[in-house]
């Protein structure tokens, strides 16, 4: 857990203890931030929403965490409901960290207004859903520096154990070599993600708000889930480097296409019988079409990268949301696959570039690196699997997706404790949303 000490921020004494003010929590990610108690964060939390319906799912999950038999939390929720919920939050200022995880239509405006009010912001992705929002986000970061507050977004995938180990392997020259530049036809970095509208969260079926299916409120898929993949490309390939997105990044190609949902599927997901008026523009033949799928091909510091997001209504039995990751080095290709051949369990492999496999000399050099990694990570196993090596991560290093939210919160709290956030984090956020919003413009042309 984070220990909030040694703070260099001269105003920090007036801010602590940290208190959460959660605004219109229409997405379950807001609840997952509070699945465990957070060191230095007051147990009293403030929740603001337009209606009981808007916040009930959030309250239900907090109540579940409070009442669970093992390691129960002790959150005490103070709720305000009214059409002026955001203005009320700004006027009361009962906390000092604004948590945003819900409807994205006004999110960027909420970020900027919160910052101008001298409040820190921890926001779910996406922070912006179009190029207009991107310009406002840049303004918000400028204002944050003036107000001495921090803006951060919830990038949970950095804590995925397979992603973490893939990153460690990339630093081993005997295993990976050096990152290749690739080409548009054969990118050196590929990230693909498949998500599902209907699934379980904390053991219960997730109820989506109807607006989640309106891209004018949620954002298109190309600006939503892609944020995780773009963040990982920056974080893995250029660790802690500061980007100048206007010069370091070029979006080359982008595409988008819809997911078709029946009315029955929509009702099962939202518990709403009819399509709301704002969705009818996307209804044809009694089916809803949601622009949730997309691809982006771009270069970052001349390295060719490709990301793809795909949505379906529900996963096949035994599966869930899945991730594919491929990074090309001069000595090997590192892949994470999570398809049926892997029984839908993420599997990390070191694959040879040659069809004949790794040479004897390469295997001997890799064995030295394997041993070094095993000394650092006890229980780590490298198994010969045909011509490649399968990496088995011990249970002691494994964490679940839901656990990663606490990791993000702890990292953010550590930045608050220091009184500043590294410049590379700021540049990662702006570069990421530059890619998504430029891609959306290109895909619509």
C-alpha cells in the first residue's frame, strides 16, 4: 500500500486526508477503484448524480464490498442527487479528488472545471471522444499546472502480469534484441482487444446504462478501448520517454464498423424494454447498430504500430474479454495469445524469427537471460514448446483485472504524495488521445 509521507507539495497539508468525490458513476470502473480500502484515503466518500438510477449500480457494488466476508471494506457513502449534481460538487468541495467514470459526453468539460476549482482528477478512459475534446484536455492540463493539481487516467493494463513480463523480456537483448521499426503492411507492434457488452463484474451480471450504446455519449470504439492498447505501446516500447505528439506520431490509416445488437440483447444488458429516443437514429429492422469496432495504424518515433478493438454481445462459454499482443525484436517475436487454442487463458511466448527455430548459440545465450529473470522472479518457468518458448508466470505474480484498479489508485496517490506527476505520464496521456481523435477523424473521411 502507498504510504503518503515525505510530501514536497507545500499545499498538501491542507488537502489531506484524501477524500473521493465520485461524479455520475455510470461505469463500474468507479466502483472497482474502491474494491479495497486505499491508504491515506478517507473512508467517507461523496457521490453525486442526477438520479438514483444513475448511481444505484455504484452503490450496490460498494455495499457488496462492505459486506463481503473476507477483507470487507468500510466505505461510508454520502449521496447527493439532483440535476445540479456537478455544480453542487464544485460548490461543496467536500473532497479533493474527483473520480469520473461514466457518460463521456461531458467528461472533458468536467475534468477542466474540476481543475479550475483546484481539484485533482482521477478519470476513467476515455478522457476525450473527439478532437474538440482533445483541445479542451490540453487546456485542462495547462490549467492543472497553474492550479497545482494532478490529472490521471485509469490505465489498468500496465499491471497485467503477462504484459509486465513481456516488458521485462523486451529489455533482455539476448532474448528480444532491439525493437524493429516494421512497416504499414507488417507493423512491429500489434495490439488487439475483444470486449463484450454482457458480462460479470465482481460475480454479478453487469447492467449497462442505455446511453452506453450511444457513441455520442460513450464514444466510438476507436476512441475508447484503444486507449489501453496505445498506452501500452508507449509504456512498453518507450518507457518513461516524453513525446512530442505533433512530431513523434503519425496516424496512417483508420477504420470503423458497427456491432449489431437485437432488442432482446439490449434489454438483457440494460434492463430497459425499448430503445431510447436518442438511440433510434442507429436502429434498423429492430436492431441497434453500435460503432464499437475499429482499427488504427500509426507510427510512433518511426515504429509502426497497429491496434484493433472488437466488440461482441457475450463471450463464448469459458471465455471473457481477450487480449492479443505482439512485439517484434531483432532476435525474437514476443506474443500474448488468449484464444481457444490457449483455452482463453493469456499465454506469453518467445517465438523465433526463423522457420527453423532458434539456433544453438541463441538458445545458450537466452538460457543465461532466463536464469537471470528466474532469480529476479522466483517460480518463473520457460518451457520449450515446439520451436518457441512458453513463459509460465507463477501464481505469486498473478493479479486479476479487478485488482489492477487498486494498483492504478495507489500509483496516482503516490504522485499526489510527491506533489507532482512525471512529465512522461502527462505526455503519454496527451499523445494517446491525439492518436485516438486523429484516427476517428481519418476513419470518418
